[in-house]
C-alpha cells in the first residue's frame, strides 16, 4: 500500500493495470500469498522467487526506502514491476502437490507457445524452473521409501556395532522420513482458500452491481428496444451502451469516426482464430500491412511480441477495405480469443470453488488481466477521438447456439 500511494504512475491516468494503491496491492498479492501472510508469522515466511524479487525492488520492507523507490519509479519501472507480478506464484507443501503443479504449469506453457502468447510462456518457464528446484525439498514418494530402506539398514548396522549414539542420530532421521512418507501418502488437495473465496465473492458482487445497473435502466431500455436481441443503455449524457447478438463484423456504426476492439494474442496474429481471420480478410490489404508494421516489444525464442497480455495497441486511422471502422484496437486478454479455454469452465461456468492455491491464483490472474485489457482498449479509444466502437464478448466456452 505504501509503495502504491507514493508511486506517481499508480493512478487512473498513470496506467490501465492498477488505478489505486488498493488495486496495486491486490495485483501484487494473489490469494495464495494473502493466505500465507494471514496464517504465518511474517518473520518465518519463506518467500518465493517472485515475492523476493518484488520485495527487493520495492525497498526491502524499509518504509523510507519503499517511499524512495516508489517516488523515483518511472513508467518503465512500474511496467517491469507489474510484469514480474504477473508471474505465477509457487505454493506447494508436498511432493504430490509439486508433481501436480509441474504437470499443470508445463501444459500451460505449451498452450501459451501454441497460442503465441510468448511473454506468458516466459513467465511460466521461470515458474517451472522454480518448481523443479523444489524437487530436493519435496522428493517423490519412491525416493522417500528408498531413503527409509537405507536408514533402516544403516540403523541395524550401527546397533550391531554398538555405536548407539550414531544409531540414535540415524533413528531420528528415519522417524522424520517416516512422518514425511505418511504425509505424502495421505496428502489431499488443499482446501479452498478463504482469500480465494473472498475474491470470488468480490467478482460476484461486481456482477450483482452490473445486473442492478441494468435493471435500473430496464424501463428506458425496454421502451427503446422491445425485443431481447438488442438493448440500448444510457450510461451517461455522452455514453450509450448498445448490446446486441451477432458478430462484431456486423456491428452497425453510427455517424462519425468508428472503430472495433479485436481480441488477439501477444503476436497480434489475427489468423489464430476465426473472427480475426475474417476481420483480416475484410480489412485487406491495409489491415494486414498495418499490423505487420507494428514494432515488436521484444523477441523471444519462440517469436516476436507486439502487445503484452492485459494491454492494447492501435491500428489506424486508415481505409480498411470492407470494414466500416477506420480504427482497429488489438487487445490481448488472459483468455483465448477462440473461446476454447475449457480449463476455466469448472469455476466460471458452474460456480464451483478452486481447490488449490494455484487455482485460486489462476482466477486472480484472469480477473486482473481481463480488467487491464479492457481498460487498455478504451484508453486507446479515448486518445483517437473515435465516437463509436464495437466490442465483442470474450468467454471460456460459449454454448453451441451463441455467436
């Protein structure tokens, strides 16, 4: 909170990711870390690599150094700090949990590469390195059982040699290994975190507020648009929200400068999903040329990155073939534009609760990343003078009859 309050770029005008000290704190402290802080003496907490790097960059806990680091923080410094904060947190307490997270993290990295989200893949690669380093701390059950056998043999040999002091030392090690084996054999997935539940409740509260807003405008909306396929909601004197079914490419723009927000990946490759491919075809050849000319933020071992997750870039103004829009805003959400992230469905669609720290943190990443992507998009829209902008929905797995 102290760093967030003192940093000049943690503000509505400063960046689209965190608008306040409270949001800054929430972004840096996922549910697993919040739970750890509430249940453990802060002096005894062993920090993950992610936590240690954030701690070192933000003044190492000294109030004076924290304020100095925040006050001198540049826009680029904050960007790098928030990029570090997006790295998945490592939180395991047993070999079985470690193996599970290794499998999940490996799959997530492979998917990030396949979908051309290369910065995310780099973050996951660092997390995998940290998890691999924990194998010594949390050996497999097979390794523990082998160690138990070795200790038993050594203990027996020492007793026969009447080296009782040495035998007692080995016995203590043997008992410690036995306790660890019992823990591993009966290890169960961690129960739902109180912090994760709080995060889910916060999401639900926001949804309730949005529904309440829609209901409060129901009379006006129903008078203007009686059918259920369209709704016009006046959010302010200068902002009209139109909700309609159909494809973003069929959106009817009013008079004036117009644009569309298009979800994409970190490489800004629109051919990776159907809507993007159609958009690229309709806007050819100019749209493809404009996207190709975008500067790369960085180049990874898998390819270039033109827009990071949670951010947006602007293409235009230009005549884009059959597109009415003269601006195209490319935004990168934490979800796939193809709406095929089925791994989220158990939580987002059924309302079930996360069962591990990693699952709770994943929902936290989804929430903050999607919020940042939407904010980045409209921040870019505001700077262009666009009067009408079309935005398509993004979800995990739409029903078969939805567009």
